[in-house]
C-alpha cells in the first residue's frame, strides 16, 4: 500500500545522505504528544497504542485506520528536511496545502488512490518536525484520505504541536 510517510522517509534518507546529515534525534515521544481520547476522535474508536522510539501508533482494527505521531529534529537541517518532505508529498500526487494556526510552519497532505488513502499534517516548530498522519490499514475504505478526516486530524495535530 502506498504510504505518504514511507515515501517521505525514503526521499529524506536520500537528501540527508547527500547533505551529510546524521540520523534524526528524538525529541518527545509521540505518545506524549497525543492522548488516547484525541486519537479516538480521529479514528472513530479506541485504538491499540504502541510507541517505538519517537513514533506513537494507534491502530483501530474495527475501522481499519492507523494514526501515527512523531517528532524529531535534524538540528540545523530540520528546515531542509521539512521542505523536502513537502516536495515528496507533492511528488506522490497528494493534495498539499499550507496549514494556519500552528506555532511555526505547517502543511497538510491528502492522498487517496487505488492503493489506499492517507491524510497527514507536518509542522515545523523551531528545529523540531512533527508528523501526524492517519491512513487506511487494509480495509480499502479510503476514509483516511478525505476532507472529513483531515478536519478531525487538524485539532489533534495542533494540540500535539502545542505540546512540543
């Protein structure tokens, strides 16, 4: 299944290698940036929560949705990584728009196609990059790549950004 976060990660790895940037450093764990109730407001139900390094994942097996939250820093190269992640989303044919209301720069990316759907918000706050996304998890519902899902994701991403 196509995944905006995975595509962004691949693009970033290439940029980082060319720029001589070290691996990202964890800031706050993703699970400290979002509550289970906030995740449920996006997923439509309680999800199973797991944290691996800087990434927090909520999986709702009933609605076949996965919510991912992460925050990392690339030091002085964080702006470059943020800009490249946006270009990567555009290259994957996502609908990308600037997002207002964040303390810093933010954009949303929405993808819905034959291989699944995903909505994501990336925010840059100082030298920290936040990523909050929801994607379909095999249910082929395409709910994740909708304006309604993005509308649910926005306030949760904003709260996560405020907690950085």
